[in-house]
């Protein structure tokens, strides 16, 4: 950079910092970022409280079962059925076990609510439900529709508008007022002047916006480290993209009003129109399988089961050769009836569940590909991934929860079948069957290790936005060869 | 004079190429999102209607069985879809659409459309109403910000006023022309698309959809007029067109984008959404406590004592049926208490959000629009109440039938079709139009207050306009 350029840059920086509008815009954006981060922190606190309550609920259920066990281990005239007996493995599994699959918030969750407010962070393992993929936490639909005022909202929607307000008129304002003619008479190139103006805006914006975001995250309790650095770089590229775009639009010399209007329309297209059209296109190309048809399939499965119950029971217990000699009696036990029914329903509905899983995967792939159509969508995807509130993480969570449920079944099955094969009571006068007391041994859900989740998307986002900003800057530089006067 | 000026302004607007581009772009966007919305609404409505009939036949065609087994077999209920949901899905994407009705469990409505939609759908305006409430205000601002400021910069405002045109007449003519244009490029397509929805989706008559559609369209135009007034007032007050545009865009950004989200966060801070999981845990714990074996046995003994017998075979009723009926009455009270508290908290949040409409017309129009379209929270709450009332009828009918038929010497009692037929078909009808109109009185008043206030500002600015 020449000495003239450096001097101009410093002049522009001083001039910008002296303008009340500039201070006002950055102050507003900073306040908005603080509010966004505070809301994010409040959301994380609510989630952590919910997860803490879940653990407390599970612990209470275990202590209740232990207390009942102690009561039912003493002789008493009380007669209890298996579904009121926590000392029976099968009874405990279906009527007393309280366990959940949980999705803890990631360290940068304060950044974006993403899909996190819509998708559940906990799934209760319930062997009585035919639709394990229907879980959600009933909140307030109004809040879901309005959306959270989070950091991502500020970065995606408000920061570009602030940069447009400051950047759109840097050159065109001087064109409209006639000052540009006077500057053109000086021994300085248009590119030097434009670079000084854009450079000043970029330098101050990077400090204000990236610095503001980091400060807001710090106040929200987000830890530092590589992920934060990645997000800071991402946001820096986003800010530079809008500065470069402002210079490019100004280079068409259509006046300040037309520049502002054009930039706002581009902003609207990138942040609202393109995501809308993308969602419509994906929904048209990949229609969601019918949930009503899914329910109909479940009812047909139910009817099919009840038409052929005995055969289904016998077929299921036949899988266990060790019980071959006792199979006819065991087929009439509540344990075998229930396990056989659940296995029948799961198998019968597998095609539908696979269709929904395939649809989710295809929609996710199409969405990730479509993000290249708009820098706003790219930023949105990268920040949600960094926050751990993206759709992919939730899909993995649901699959892990389902796998956990199946693992629990496999864990209880041999215990319950052993009792069904040889029903025995260690204490004939006691109400409880006393064949199960391994309450603390029941497998717990281990959350999926999410270290580095979103790293790939952040890096991709940084490269994409940097390339887009560089392209726009090069295009603008090409157009700013000669003065328009 | 005003009429002549109005005609002239309309003619000038009609000649502008940007107006044709804007009208075309809006029509394409609205039609594209409508096509998808209508397809989905129609498919769901027809599927729901078909499966409701199938479920009824399944219920009636059950084999002879214990009535309590029939109560466990249960059936599914589907929320009727308003035809106008094709243009204003309201809160429906965030609410479950179908509920399993069975004994012992008050299930949630499941399968929210928003959970199945692509992730980018939440950032867009994928419905006709989204376009009307977010994009159209931006469009009217871009059409109206230069109404006076542009003339002032060109020097033609001085000419117009110098020729004897009163500022207020000029305001009326220009605002009137822009409003007429907005009605043409927004109101007419909205009415047409709504009409197509009413004709294509079943049960429009039940919803009284035609008057709803007219009132709904008028409300959207009123909302657009709010932003038109903002742009016109800014144009009158600002010294330059650039200033008018900046002020109008700032207003749009604050009112249409930021304020609704800020309101949601503020309401969440003042009246936090109760933790549904905690409520479910309380319900489950209380129901389990009631069903504890020793307490269960005590209640059995009480029934035996009431009939003066010492064993259940001597009872003139079925003991198991009586115990299940008793348990259900207990559980109903638990659900009513806990869910009543939960729903009361949600209702409180709704009221607070509605009050926030005083700071943003977008919040007011969203509530108003949903109520008229039948895709609001009250409609959903009505559906849930109807389902629960039906579930209780199912459960009580089956249990009481079992109670009245103790197992005899010939074996266990098996009910059949005549018992299943005691339960009528499930029907959920929307509340009449006058109930919806009552419900929208407050948001409508807020929107009118915005119109009156901004109209006053524009009039005041017109009286003091300097060329």
C-alpha cells in the first residue's frame, strides 16, 4: 500500500469514528449481540436445568423401586400383579424403569437456537409406544414460530443491514453531493480512495462486530478455544463479504438511494428469498412421507398381530432354542406376549421408519448442497453446526436413542425370559417375586461424543465466504478503474 | 379534485416498470408457496378424513373381547384442517396433528410438520402469509419512500404545491394510489388463492371460510397500509429520499423482524414456558403412587365392604372393571390439574405476546391472521379438549360395561359390536365465525390503533411539509 493510501486509510478511519451514525449503528449492533447472547445463555440454563431434573427423576424412580423392593421382600398377605412389582424384571422394565436419552448443549450453544428449540433434547425410553420417533417437548408454539432473538439472528439479519447503512453511501454519497468530482481532481486513483473507504469500514467493522460477538459470548459463559476462533473467522468473512458487496454496488454509480435499495434487495434475496425458494424446492422434490399413512400402517400391524397372535408368540420364542422344551407354556406368558408383540410391530413398521430416515437424510444432503446458493445460508448452517443445534446432530441423537432402547430390551430380555421359563418365588409369603434387584446396573445412555462437531462446516463456511468476498472485491476493483465523472 | 389527483397518480404508477416487476415477482412467489401449501393441506385433509372413517370401521369391527381390551385398542383422532391453512398455516406446523385415544394414557398430539420440514424452512417465508407479512411491507416501503422526498429533491414538490394543491389532498391522492396498487398486487392474489383453497379443501362451509377469507384479506391490507403510512410519513418528514428510505427500512427491520423475536424473548424471561417434562414426571409419579399395590388392595377391600361381601366372586359387579373405572377418574383429575396449569401458563404467555403487539404491528397481524384462518392455539386447544372428552367417554363406556357384566359360570365376559357402537363417531367441529371474530377484537384494535396513530403522524407531517 502506498503512503498516500495509508494516510487516506487513517483519515477515513478517523472520519468514520467521528460520525454519530457510525457510533449509533455499532452501539445498536453491540446491544443486539449482548441481548442475543443473553437469550442464548438463558436457553442453555433452561436446558441444563431440564437435564438435571431428568437425572433427579431417574434417581427418584430408582429409590422408589428400591423402597418398594424392601417392602415387598417382607412376608405379607398383599398380592401384587407383575405390573405393580418392581422386584420382577419384566414388571420393572415396563412400569417402573425411568430412563432417558439426552442431548446436552454444546459449549457454543449460546450462538444459535437453530433446531434446538423444535427438536427434543431428551427422549424418554418408553417401551409402551409404537412411535419412538414421535417424541418432542411440548413448549409454546408461539415462541417457536416467532423464533429466538439469538446471536445468529443478529449476525445473519441485523449485521448486514448495519453494514449496508454504513457502507452503501461511502462513495455514492459523495457522488450525489458532488464532492466526488473534487476528489477526482486530486492526484489519487479511484481505487486508492475506494480501498481507503472500504478498508476503514472493514477494519472498524471487524473490530466492532467480531469483538462484540466474542465479548457477548464471553459474558454468556461460552468457553474459548479453537471453535470460538473458527466462528470469529467465519463472522469476519461474513462482514467482509458485505463490505465488498457494498463497494461493488457503489461501483455502478447509480446514486446513494439506488445503492441502498439494491443492497437491501440483495440482502432480502440472500437471507429470506433464497432460503424460502430452497425450502420449497426441497419440499417439492423430496415430499415428506405421509404421517397419516404411517399411523394407518401401525394400525394394520396391530390388526395383523391380533389376527395371528398365537403364531406370532410361538414364532418369537422359537428364536431361543434354550427354551424349546418350555416354549408352549412360555408362549402364554405376559413376557413372551409382550416381547413378541413389540418385535412384530417394529418389524412391520420398519419400511415406514426407514422411509422417514431416508427422507431426513436426503433432505439434509439437499439442504447442505443448497447452502452454496446463498452466503447467508452457508453462515446459518455453519453457526448452527458450531452451536450443536443443527438438524444433523439431532438425527444422530434420535438414532442413538433408538439404539439405546433396543440395547435395554436386549438387556432385560434374558432376565425376563428366565423368569417366564421357571417362575419361582424365593419367598413364597412375600408379595414381590424378588427376581430382580439390579436397579443400579441398568445400562445408562451415553451421549454421543460431539467434540469437533461442526468443524468441517465452519472451515467450509470460512473458505466459501472468503472466496465470495474476494470475488466481489476483485469485481469491484475491476470496475473502479476510472472516475465516473 | 382529490379524485382527479388520485386517477393521475394511479396512471403514473401503472406506467412504472418497477411496479410491473414487483407485481410479477410477488405473484410468482405467492403462487409457488401456495401450490406447495395447498397440496400438503389437501393431502392431509383427505387422508385424515379417510382414516377417520377407517378408524371408525376398525373400532366397530373388533372381534368380541373384553371391553377394557377394546379401550386399549382405542383409535386415532385427526385434527381437521382449515382450508385457509393453505395460505396461513399459523401455528399448525408447530403443533401435533393426530392423537392416539386409548385407556389410561392422555397422549400428546404427535407429528409436527415443522420437525419434518427442511432446516432452511424456518429462516424463510414459505407461506403466502409469510410473504404478506414480511416481504410486502418491504415492497410497499420501496414503492412509497420517494412519494414526497423524491419530488422534494427534484424540485417538483414546490411546483405541485405552488399550483394550489393542498398538501393533505396530495397526501390523500398519493397514499390512496399506493394503497389501491397494494390492494391490486397483494389483495387480489390473496383473495384468489384463498378462494382456490376454499374450493379445493373439504369442509370449507363448516369453517365459514368465505367471510373469514374476506376479513382475513382486509386485515392483511390494513397491515400493509401501516408500512405504507410509515414510508409516506418518512417521505414527508425526511429532507432527502435517502433519509426517507433509511428511516422506513429501519422501521421495517425493527417492527417486522426484530420486535417479534425480542417480544418472544422478553415474554420467556417474564413468564417462562413451564417444563413439560417436569409436569409429565409429576403426573406419572402421582398415578403410580395411586396404583401402588397396597393402596390398590385397600380400594378393592373397600368395594367388597360396600357390597357386604368378602370375595370378588360374590360381587354383583366386575371388580376389575370397577377398579379401572375408579383409577381413570383419579387420573382424569390429575391430568386436568397439571395440564390445566400448563395451559394456563401458555395462555398467559399468549396474552403477553399480544400486548407486545403495541410495539409491533407484525405481532398483532400474526395473531389476528391465525385466528381468522383457524390455525391458532385456541383452535388446537379446542381440538385437544374434544379429544380428551371423547377419550373419557370411550374409557368410561367400556369400563362401565365391564362393571355391569361380572364373569359368570360360562366364562369371561366378551363384549361385541353393540357395545362398540355405544361410542359415537369422533367429530371435531371448528368454533363458529363469531367466536373467532370475538377473539380477534384485541389484535384488530391494536392494528387499527397503529393505523390511526401513523395516519395522524402523516397528516401532521403533510400540514407542515416544506417543499
